[in-house]
C-alpha cells in the first residue's frame, strides 16, 4: 500500500483537506491528512514557521512509521514538504505542490501581512474571522500574528531556499491553479527548474483558495503522479 500525506496551507487545517480526500484514491493508497502546530486548535507552544513545521512533519512520519510516503502540499504545505525533503532526503517517495508561493518580495509581503491584522479583519471581514474562530479556537489572533512573522521571515530566506532546492533528487511536481493571482507561473517554473527532473503543471478551473480549486482534477493528477513514480504496486484509481 502507498501512503499519501496531505498538508494544508497557512491559516488552514487538515479539515480543509477533506475537500480533496473525499475523491476516490483507491484502496491502494492510504491518506494521512495532517494539521500543523498552532492550527486547527493544536497547541502553538515552541517554534513556529516553515522549519518548525517540517520538523513536525518528519516527526509525525517517524512516529506513525509511514515508509517513504508521497506528499501533497497546498500553498504553505508545499513549502514545508520541500523543506522537509532537504532535511531528510530519503524520507519521501515524491512531492506534489499546488499554489506554493516561492517569491516573497518586500511589497508583496507588506501587503499580505497587512491583511492579517485582527482589528482590520474584524471590521472588513467578520465572516472570515468567524471561520478562523471556529477552526482555530481562541488562539486565532495569535495564529495571525505568528503567520505574519513567518511571511516576513520568508522574505529574507526565499532566495537561498530556492537555490537549495537543487539538492532534492526525488520526483517533484510544482503546480499552480490556472486562475491563481497570488502565485505566478514564472516563480513556479523557476522552482521547478531548480529541481532536477521536476514537472510543472497548471490545474484547470482553479484559483488560489483551496476551496475554489478543481479537487477532482487534482486527485486524478496526484494518482497519476504516484503511479508514474511508484516503486511498489501501481495504485488503482477507483
């Protein structure tokens, strides 16, 4: 049996991944939706950020004794998966990312972090705040603050991270939604070009938000990727 770990994006949780997990992956694939610390009402104590999340991911895989799983990472989850692969080169069989932001300019970072101010959100997006409270509990404001700090860190680390990707030797597919206005084709293809043999794809009828992507097409793409790069029995689609 093949294993597939599913990683959510910033301000998300494993609950979001149910939109993908409901599609038939077949009996040959076991799914492991995962929630990062500080998200989905999980404890936020200790380090927070890409490095902390990739350590947490590797610890989870080790604890659950998941042998060289494939990993799908949406947005931040894709960044985390690639960071984990740099730390433990034999940990995964392959990685698929979707909507992962690789270029963090000062202007982009400033605009995005400005959107994460609790007072601003309470005034301009009360429905979104209600969703955050429901998903993350009373720590939602702290999660916003920590996420903003993580984005600022990415502004200074994204360039060396991109160069480091050349050390990844497992199969990788870098993707974005064809209607994604946050993640550009240029930055996605740049990340792809740093990784030897990596593929690039555009998911049809998909913008950036995970709830608005083509989940059926994504599930089929992941299954095809796993079949293509599987060293065990080919997974069945059904």
